[in-house]
C-alpha cells in the first residue's frame, strides 16, 4: 500500500499518505491510537471502502477491489473484532453461505472447511448452532471460514479481546501453525505482549501517518508505547504505577439470589449474589457470554429480574424504573456504544442523555448548559470532535465515543457506577485515560462494578475480583489471591 490518503465527506482526514509493506508469509502488527487510521487502512485493503488516493498492490498486482467478496477472491480475508457470524445458523450454514459468494456449493464448501480443520487441528462442530458456542469457538469458525475461502492474507482485528487466557493461547498456537504454512497475517492489537508473542514486524500509526516500522525485536515495550502516543507518554507512566488497594467502605449495592434471562428467554444469571462497597472496584471476570451483560442490565433496570433482589443505597430497587435508579446515584456505561449514545444526535445532546432532568427548567432543556457540558467533556477527556459540541456522535471514532460515554457518567460523580468493557478496542493511551478516570472515581468514594474481558485490566484495577461462569458467581476474593491458572480454570469450567 503506497501513499494511501482517505478523506471522509465531512472533511475528516483519516489517512495522510500511508505506506505499508507486508512481506509474504510474515506476521505483521499494526499499532496505533484510536483514530490513528489502522482500521481505515485495513478496510481499504479488504475492499470495504475506497481510498481518496494512493495505490494498493496484493501479491505484486494492482488491486481495485469492489467489495470484500472481491478481496476474498484475491486471497484477502478479515476477522473483525465483532464477529460476523449469523447466530441462529449452524456453523455449516455460515461457512456455506460465506463461500457461496465464491460460487462454491455447500458440499464443496464443507469439504474445504473439514480439510482446513484437519490440517490445523482446529475443532468446530459443523452441526452446532453458532449462538450455543463459546466466543472462542465462534472465532475459530471465522478463521476456518476465511481459510476455506482460500485466504492467503488474514487480517485479525483485536482477536483476543473476547477470549479467556486459555483460548488466547490456543489462538496463538493456531497462528504459529498458519505462519509455518506460509500464510501472511496482519494483526491489529493494543496489547504489547501479544505483539511479541505473535508478530515478526510492526508498523505504528499516529494521526493518520506511519511513524515507525521495523522488526519487533528492535523495539522495547516502552519505545512502542511512546511511538504510539507521542507526547501523551506521561499518561502511560501514571498508568503503570501500582495502585493502592482501597479500604472497603459501607455497602452501596447488593444483589441477592438474582436470576435473569437473556434475549432468547434462556437463563443467563443464575442465583448471583454480590455486595459492592463504597470506594472499591469490584471486577467481574468471565468469558464473554456467561451472563455479564444481563447482570449489569438487570441492575441498571434495563432488563427484568426473574427472581431475587437489587438493593441500592439500602433501598429495594428491584421494581424501580431506570430513571429512579439513576436519581439514587446509579450510572451505567454499557459495552455497546450504540446503546450508550444516540449516533444521529450531536455531542451536546448526548452529554445530557442520562441526566436530562438536571438540565430541564420549567419543561425546557437548558441548551447553553448542555453545550457547556459537552465543551468540558471534549477538553477534559481529549475527545477529537471536529465541530465541537455540534459534532454528530456517529462521526466519532470508537475510542472517542468511549471517552464521551465515560466522561459523561464520571462528571455526574455517581455513588455507583456499572461499567462494561470500558477499554475494549482502545489504544494504549486512551485505555490508560479511561482507567485513570475509573480509579479517580473509586478514590472519591464511588463503588464501581467492572466487567471486562481484559484480564490484565481487571487484575490491575480491581480491589476484589469475582468470577462468573454460566451465570453463577463461582469465586470472589482480592485479585492477588488468584493464580492465572486458577482464574483460567474458573472462567472456563467454573472450578479450579
């Protein structure tokens, strides 16, 4: 890829003359802050969007892909951060559907899939319905699907973000075998240990430009981090400092024998009991899909509890509305930015979305106050918003959307904060800033219930760490009392 420029219709410049060379058969890492242009660059390579200018060559030939199906025909495949499988279809249905775009019938598609699985030692039950499978197995299906389609260049976007430590190591072993077979891998991650475990070479982007490229072994972690964040490296240094565990204050939130169903009506939370104290971060570890989302949504009032009690500041809130819970001092940052923000609304309106009653006078919204709040959030949390408070939320990068949601709830100084995947997909500096915000709230007395699939994040931030498995809380204790092996076993089978 040479001289790649991408300017969006609203004038946002995502890429500014990027050159990227990936050698055949190597594993190449892309590093950079959110908004640095990594995803945009890969979407261009995969044929999802077109560059404003620049040249793309694949295997030495000019590539002008009309769409992802065209890229796939040329041997380029991408496994997204959010998996793209159809949940109600079987594994076989998903593979057959994907390969039909290449003109393959079902029989030939499944024969190819079985051959790939046999060669790589991958196991994926073809007759199983996707939604019944763990996320790690679903990701494996995505990889099998890509390889069965003939991929020779495989792009992986934050592939370990939803995996347990055991599943992540299994993925790394698969990638090792793929490299041995000569497959070219482009690996997007913000986790520096993964760069060393997986990649041969690395390219670092900042603000739409390449700032460095070379062999991974030629850089220290500190150099990689500083290249990514530039002048914001001081934030990383603060992020690395060990944190003092907060003393446990009075109980703020308690759940007692809570039972909650998922969107399909199946049991998701099964008799969970927890107590959150003032001035503590209570982390919840678990492989994605074990009831974490349903637990937080039930506490926030977004999902009914089938059984059990939710106690907020000593009051039974089990049947309270969302607004009443918020008025008590509860705040919620969901894992989905589309749930936490209205994408077609500007930043001013999104800034007051969860506290609009505080900005209402005689039935009218105080527009000036909303704009002032948005301006404060933009400045304080470093939100890149080309048009200030008038910027549409949907035009922000994922990292800036996350900063907006986090800052909005933090500015309310809540008594209780529920937060899910606060740094999912964020670069090192943005993740550090979010963690600093959470730790600061904790130090001011907020009780934080933190769900994250990033185990390092949970171990760093949590004063106590609970493990959830199939909707049950199977352990609660200080994080330093767990071994990584114990955590992995609790997360993947419910017992050590």
